[in-house]
C-alpha cells in the first residue's frame, strides 16, 4: 500500500505498520530535526503484511503510546516539546489521531526486550534447554508462569527484509559500547517495572515488551523512541484469567493480534501469499485492541 501524500511533509520510510515523514524542506531522517510517525491500520504476522488491515488500529495504538509516555514521567521520550499544542497545528488532518510529532534521534540498533513471564518462543526454548535466550532458569516452570524476576533479552534490529536476531548482552556491548549497553538494559528493566505496576492496577498483566531507544541529537541523552507498550510491541493478559489457572490458551488470552496468528497457523503453511483474513477475525482483533486501551486508561 502506497504511503499517503501529506502537505508539508515528505515520506521517507515505510515499515510493516508505520510510515515516517520529514518536513518537506528536509531530505531525510539524517538531517531532519523532526519526524512524523504515522501508525497505519496494517497488521503483520510471520513477517507478512496481511489483508485487510484492522480498522482503527493506528489510532488505538497511537493513543496508547501517548498515554504511556504521559505515565512514564521522568523518562525522556522522542515527542517534541509541547507535543499536544504543536500536534494540533502541524499534524495533517488526514492522519490526525494516528500520528506522533517527534524529535529525530540517533537510534541504537537494539530491540530492548524484557520478559516477565515464560511464554512464546521463550517457552519453547525453556522446554528444550531450561534457558530463555541463553539465560538459565529454574526447573519446574510452566507455560505462562511468572519468572522469578524480569529478564532482559536484547535483539539486533536487522536491516529491512531480514529477521531480527536474539543476541547476548555481551554482543550489545560490541555493537554500542559498554556504557550504552548497560544504560539500555537498566532503562528497559526500570520502565518495565513501572509499567507492570500500572497495568496490574488495571487488572492487566504485562507479560513482555520491547523498547527502542536513541540518543538525543542535541544532548546525547538516552531517549525512548518509537511506539511504547502498545499491543503490537507488548504481550498483555487478563490478570483474573491468569490467576484462575485455566488452560494455557485461556490463561494467556492476549490483548493483541494473537487471534490473527492463531487463525493463520490453522489455515496457512507459511508458504506463498497469506490468505485474506475473515471479517470475524478482523473484528475480534479490533475488539481486543479497544478493550486493552479502555482497561488501561480507565485507571
């Protein structure tokens, strides 16, 4: 899908679900001091963008990111100063509600993943080796169990078209230096702890998430960028269901696109073009995104 043409802005990049724009008189992200981050309604799974999109998804995720940035008082983020004032006048009407006006950062090539619970690919590795991303864990854990303490499992952000790769902390030191590597780890664990407490107050478990950081180009300060703690970058569960200890599938029913992944796994062998999502799967997914936003922001 082609990116929108926006007056006053030049499109410079499209990922699976987001589009980036710089002011029309700039040439690229390397020279621009501001960037418009636009969340689309596109949905991806298994490294494919699927059809159709999830109606309203871009606005829901942007609203959630902005809400979380407000909750994380004291954590530098990439929103421009006076974002809400500037946004009303500078964000084009065509993307209002699903765009963030941000400072450009010198981004680090690290996805800062924090896991508080054993699930997903971590569970599969644990079954085989009693580790997650090479980190030893105690025997006797079950799928969906809370970890003794959150663990930091970084990944290398691969170039477009390649797969991200789980890496050791030592490898992050090689990539960004010891001081930055430690700062990324410590900031990620601290933000995860704060966010987990906020989510739990809303009856929601933050099972895992990923953060992305960059250096402020003016000050060098470590700065939280990209989306934050959304249903696309995080795994959220209903706390009451988890505590009830029902079967893993119900215990870990998530507020994200897991419905899409499950349907695709049952109807597609991951070769060729993925099938079109049925209307009921699209609506169920949208409903889960809406429910999470409502649960969290009602606190």
